C-alpha cells in the first residue's frame, strides 16, 4: 500500500478581517487630520500667489513708467481692455486689472495706448480691494499716489500691499484674529 504524502500546505496571501479593519481605521484617522490641513495650506498658498501676482504687476508698472518716461496706469478692468470706473472711494479689483502706458496723460485708456499687462480675475474665494479708487498712476519719476490693496480669503487670511508716494511697495500679512476681512 502506497501512502500519500501530505500536501504542501501554505497559507494563502491576503489580509485578515482584523488587519483590514485596523488599516481602514488608521486611514480614517490620517484623512481626518490631513484633509483640513491640506485645505488650509491650499488657501494660504492661493492668497500668497495672488498677492505676488499683483505685486509683480505694480513693480512692472513702476519700472515701465521710469523706462518709458511716461505715466503708466494700473486700473481695475472688467473686459481686460478698458478701465472700469467705480463711484466709491473703495473699489473691488477682484474682476481683474490692466496696466497701460498713458500717452496723453488723461488717466483713461485710449485705443492707441498699449496694454502692457492684463491681470485676470482672481479666484472666487478671494477678494481684492483698493482703498484709494479704481486706478493708480505711476509717474515717470517712479512716484505714485498713496494707497493700500487688501487681499482676503474665506479663512480671513489677509495681505495688504501698501503703495507709497515714492512708488515703493510693502507687503504685510495680517493674522486672522486681527483681520479686517468680513467673516466667511
């Protein structure tokens, strides 16, 4: 009589129910902690990026005014071609802005005046407000009018870009506790 050898018994690859439940619990804890932090990081990065974009356009306007020896205007614009006036002393620039050489020094863009830059609309989670008016003019000597741009997001993060009479700018970040941004 021939005896059969016992079959080679190997455990099958896979996970037990307990291992699967522990893995899912750990994943749930990590997501609960990580997702809000990621959203906060995204919002802070978004407002910082928009602040740098506006700062770059202000620097560009000032340097072009000096280089061309002509006034350069940066103004809020809804159609990325013409200035959009505001009747208020505080103007919302969230719609976007343009920078142009003001050849005839009338502070309005004429069809023959070149647009140097177009700042598109900002994401809807942000607002950009200029406390001075709807435009700013950089003179050929680099000077400009005083004014403050305020950028806010839904989390009440706030950046302020202050433009001085000399045309120089300064950025300050305001903590959410002391922010003047409206509550979300």
